[in-house]
C-alpha cells in the first residue's frame, strides 16, 4: 500500500543542533508500507497509489504525547475547577468504579480523541488494565502502554482505604503475561511500566524494577510533584536505589532541585511536562524551559478528563506561560521586553522529536525523514484560522493559529486514521478475555453512545460506593488523611 501527499508544505529537520524544522514548499511525500520512502519536489507514484492533494496544506510530524491517562474519557468535565488534592478522589481513584468494559470504552475514546487532534504516539499511564490493550490496538494509535500496578479503593469515607498490595503475585504474573504477548498491533503498541509505589520498602521496589526491565519494558514512568506531597526527592531515591536511567520518564517533575537536574541529565532520564494540569492544580513551576531541563523534556496531555486532548493546546500554553514568566521577571526589575528569547520552534520540538527521544524512538519517529515511520498530520493551511499564517511561518501557523478542526488527515504507521476531518471507523478484535465486546467495526457515533452509557454506569457505581463527589469535602479529607498530607499547609482559595 502506498500514499502520496502531493504538493504540500512539508516540515522537515533543519539539520541544526537546535532540532528546529524548515518548510519544504511545493514538495511531495511518498509513503510505501509503513515508512516514508521519498520527499522531493516531484515524486512519481507507484501503481495503485492513493494520492492526496495537499495544495495549501501543511504536512507535519505526528505529535508525541509522553504522559496521558487515556482511560479517563468518562470523567471529562469533572475537574474544571479542582486542585490536585480534589482531583485524586474525584478522578484518579474513580477507576475503582470502572468495570473492564468501562476501561475498554474509556481507552478507545481517549485514543480516538488523541488521533483526531494529531497525536500519533502516546505514553499511556494506564491504571486498572488487566488484559491486553485491545482498545488501544483497535484505535490505530501508536502507544507505549505503561501497565500500572494499582490498588483498588476499598472504603471512601470517613476513612479512605485501599485493598491489597501494589505488588501482589498476580501483578507480577500479569506483567509477565503482557510482556510475553508484546508488542501488540503489528508492533505499534509496546509495553511500558507505570509505577508510583515508592512508599514501599526498597527491598520490594528494586526487584520489581529489575523484573520489569528484564521483561523488556520500554519506558518506566512515574509521577513526581515535589513540594505538593512533601520535600522528598524522587530523583534522589531512584539514584540511591541505582534505578535512575534513560528509561525513566518522570511526569511533571515540578519544583526540581538543582541536584535533581544534574542527576537526571547524567542518567539521561526524561521529563514530561503537562501544562494544563500543572498550572491549574497547584503542582508548581513548568520545568520544560528551565535551564538544564529543556534537552530532557517533552510534553503530555495528562488528563483529557480535565482539559482538551490536543497537543497544540499544550504547546501554546507552555510557550505563552514561559514568555509571561520571563516578561514578569523583567517588569519586577523595572524593565521591559524588547525581544523574545523563546520561540514557537522550541515548543514544537518538545511535541515532536523530543517526545520521540523520551521513548528512545527518535530513529523511527518524531520527524519527517526518509526511512522513518509514516506518522503524519496534515493541516489545512487555507482554513479561516490558518490562512496567511501558513504562508508566513508554517510552524507558527500550527502552534499559534491551528485547532483540531484544521487537521484533515492523520496517518499512523502508513495507515490513514483520520480522513476528510473525521476519525475513520475502527475494527475491534477482542481476545477470549473480553466477553463484553464482539469482533466488529465501530463508527465514532457508536463509540460515543457507549461512552455516555458507560459514564452513567460509573456515576451509579460512585453513588452506591459513597464516592460521588457532590459531597466533596469528606472525600478530600479522607484522601488527605490516607496520604498523610500536612493539611495545615493546604489553602482554600
């Protein structure tokens, strides 16, 4: 199978150390199989090639989202006015009210939202997934599926408690089972590990990491929000355990110490900044533009239950927040900004090649080059939002002028996943464990109906278990007590 993107503006690597891209105008890009085979002013397509006229279009690398809880689709709209301590019982802990079927629909909805917005690769910090990721496979997205040992909430309030150990034997057995089957979906879906159980003794954590690495996990991702949950440095702990390495991907990494930054760089470990949640929920500073962090940083969505699932929004927010911070520093000194020193190219690279580097896939993903995988986004540069900007500066057009509606085509691994501005139908092929779903073709409107029904089931389960967040204060108090948080330092704004 071959596809020709004809007569486009194609964003390709500049070849400079800064990782910027340059536009090749009136060029064509040929995809043969799963890879890019030619980029040239004129390409003669093989017989039976699908030809897509890209006149007036911008052809961009697909976006790489390095931190996302893809299962949370049914929780969308809950967290608009919540801090992190409120989000946990109303969001993350709600997986206890999901069934396996709910997880499936949440995963599928999250993957399709990502694809619709031009994300072609996602690092999925996946709670409560106890079977192969069939929804992720069916969606067509590329993923590092980070299986996450998760304790299920047993009681909610007046005391919150969890049921069982993070590292029971069945957890290890399940990880082994997934590793034996991985990769999934013709190699698109690779196995990673999500882990936040650092309250456990070293004698449990170290052997578990060693097992996971021996099983071939591609990435090990953990949340790190220093100050919010105390002053302890997760970087120091990983380093002292001799676990800090290039496969470590820390989400947020807020309020890093200088020692943290030195150790992360030495180990070539990585950071995923998620601007929307970090700025809203009280994490602290965004670190992706901090000195010493830029070259080990990438971008993520975090929770599409809290904010939109498109990476352009995260690029825009990160860029303008950092500009505002630097401008305010000058104002505080009685000075004013004459020129800027952070550019749209800087944040575009975070969402593309830097994301690929964070998952050690820069030889295959993150840029448009011959021989790399065909993970591609096509923007309509003639839309009302992008017109003229696409002619002036295509990267600025994407970062500051585009929206999801401007994305006409999304291609992953040489397969079209969005066409004519709509996600294409998906094909579900369940294993024997997924009795709730049969092999079938699903249009988006069918997925949408199932998500609405699933949301209702989850709401009913929350009401029955006493975890309905309409009465939020008891749940927040119970969570803070369980987490041994210093309640006196938390302020109600």
